[in-house]
C-alpha cells in the first residue's frame, strides 16, 4: 500500500497539468521584444531570483516593441498591476515602441528608490541601451537596485503625490532611539516603585507597608478610535514634467496608475 501511494504521488508530480504553470509563475523576465539571447534570459532570471530572495520584494524585467498606444509609464504600471506581482517591488521596462527605459516602483520599494536614486540607476542602465547592449542595461539596473537596497532607506525619505500635493513621510526608529526609550521606561518604572516604597514606609521606619500587595497597577481595556489625520500639501507646479513639489534627495514622487495603485518611477528616452 505504501509503494502504491508513492507511485501515485510521483505520477501526480510529473504528469499533473498544474506542474508547468506553477513553474511559470516564477518567471520574472519577459522579453517580448526579443532583445536578449536565451542564455542572457537565463542569467537575468537567476540574478532576479537571488535579488528577490534577498530583498523579499519583487523584481521584474520587461521588453516590448508594442506599448499598445500607452506611454512607457502607463505600460510599466499596468504590466505590474495586471500580472499580480508582489505588493512591493520594481519593474524595469525597455520600451522599443516609445524608445524609452522606465523604472516603476510599488509598495516599500518606493521608499528605497527615491527620485534621485532612480535617476542614478537610469544613468547606469542608459549606457547599455544607447549602444544596443540591452542585456548590459538590464544587468546594470539590477546592480543599481541591489546597491540602494543595501544602503537602506534614506533618513529624510518621503512620498510626494504629484496629483494631490500630499506628502507622507517615512519614519523608522533608529537603534539609539529604541535603547533610549527602553532606558526611559525602566527609569520611570524604577522611580514609581521607589516613590511608593518611600511614601508607605512609616516615619519611624519600623512599620513596612506591604508595597507589592497595595501598590499594584491595574490596566483596563482601552480602545483608540481614529478621529482625523493631518496632511501636508504644497502647490503643484505645472511648468515642467516633474510634477513639481518640494525637492531633496529623500523625495519619492508617486502617482496613481490606471488600476488605482500607487506607483513611483522615472524614465529616460534613448
């Protein structure tokens, strides 16, 4: 009976129609414009897989010679949204139709790849695409993403919505802030305990009040309800294509895609 079960499992694994589709879902290099050789696609897939595992975010590379009447930004955003990639990730598009390379970000990747960092990656990727070395362009993109991921989110990072002017600042606790908070909590707790011991100890010092039994704190259940939030807005400039807004190395300009998702990104014509 045990051998029969093993044979059935093996049969299902090798001949099941779902086996191929499960493997296909891991594809992240879509060379629709046939710009890469077979070996280059395999190398890019390997590099992408390692980077996805390292960052725990998605990475996609797409080439196209038919943008379906869309701009490079619209095509990249829609491609990411419509193919159900990760909640956080980045897509690199080589658009032969619009003659543009474009980087689209979503989720936490927006915080990592600020406008300035995207421009630096585009600088790296532009050299290859301008000479027809499309593999080098894609490989340079991957190196740039990994480099900035290793550097981490910049301290003054914020998202600027080019459509509404809304600013959302990224805030994370540094290690020294965590240590300071713990120290303050321990100090406050120690002070509270010491004050209670001092107050309940008799003047003569002979009577000792049972501190543990009579100075305990009882926490009651409490619910916090959201009332409102404060949004910072700035005027949107319309004299250029940047979307306006405040400058600075920590800015990640975002917009809404056709599907309603929030994306960051930037492109370069070639």
